[in-house]
């Protein structure tokens, strides 16, 4: 998986603490992975225009690279 920049890590942490609906956008930066492939269904997920790249990358890492659907089928847990 792609490593996050310090700025993206900071934005991800700040957004996690928000209690309102106002979030800081964290876009993909030059050289970072933009296509993530689920190892179970082989579907490609393009994160090049993701509004919260840091959180999206973290979720793929927490699901062992799987998409939400495949992770749910395997574990019975929804992890967004």
C-alpha cells in the first residue's frame, strides 16, 4: 500500500476528531498509488480523485487490501 505524507496523516487525524460535517480535503499527491485492486474480486478502485485519500488508503490497509463487499463476505463485518 502507498505511504501517506505527513500532511495527509495530519489531515486524517484532524478529520477523525471532527464533530461537525466540515472536513479538510486530502487529495492524492504526485507519485502515490492511485489504483487499488481488491485481491478477492480483482476489481480496480481509482482513488485519484478521492476527497479523503488518507482515510481511503487506511481503510484498504485495515481490510487487508480488500474492498468493503469482499471484506464483509469474508468476515461479516462492515469496515468503511
